[in-house]
C-alpha cells in the first residue's frame, strides 16, 4: 500500500470515537498540569485550517499537536507541518497516528525554549495552535516579540482571552494583553468553539 492509499484509509482523528480509541490504545490520560483537552470536532479543525489560509506547500509551525488532530487537517491541506510537543509521551503516539503523512515533522520540546529560527528557517511561515489557558499569554508574547517571519497566526484560546485580545480602547476589558497583541497584529475572532467540541468538555 502506498502513502496516498494510506491517507485515503486514514480515519479522521477529530471524532469522539477515534480519539477515545487512540487514548485507550496508548493508555493516555489528559494531563491537567499541561491543560490538555482533545479536539473532537472535524468542522472546527477545518475552520482553523481555513482561517490560516493554508495552501499546499505552506510551512506551518504547530504548537502542541497532542494526538495529531489539527496536525492531520493541516497535513491534508498540503502544508509542511513542524509540530512542537511538550508531553514526552506523545511523540511516539504521533508517529503512529500520522504515519501516512510524510509532510509532518514532530519536534519534542517546550515551545518557549525551542530555537524557532533553527527549526523553521528564515522563510515565512504560519502558526496554528490550541493553547492551554495557563500558558496562552507567555507563548503568544514569545512568538510576537521575537519578530519571526509569521504571516498568519491562528490560536485557539479561551473565549475571554480572545475577547481581551480583540478589545477596543476604552472598553472594560481593554488592557495590557489587548495593547500587546494589537501592537504586533490585527487580531480577530474567527470561530466560536463550543465545549462539546472537546474531550473533556
């Protein structure tokens, strides 16, 4: 069986059944410490890919691929994906769940410590991430303050964080995060993701 046949037969990870199967097969438990929630909604995955305007050949840095749910969507859109994963158990899982995709590279490590220019090179790239609440701001600021050649950044964050990022001057929730993000980018909320799109909700 060739790689193209494997891709056709590859189940969508973004479903409750497939996600539960993967978690059970590898004996995985969600880490509260790492803020892990697994996305199980294929429409949301497609929405993120569309929001990042991913085209074949685009270079994408993914932060926290988990079991490969969003990674699969990016890879199927034709992106060359470099995925940085902090959880030491997950690179082995990703090798299995994404084995049909030769356009994915897994880099074990902490995105706050990884040398991004070294792994991504100097050419422009896009960022896609499902960020845990407890570390959203440090990761965003680390990416923005390094003046990396990022053309699009699509990050899934808690709703109140997204509202603060896009708040207008003078509004009740306008603050330091609003100023910082708007200094570097033109932020907008592109998707409202319901709790049922995740395990655990």
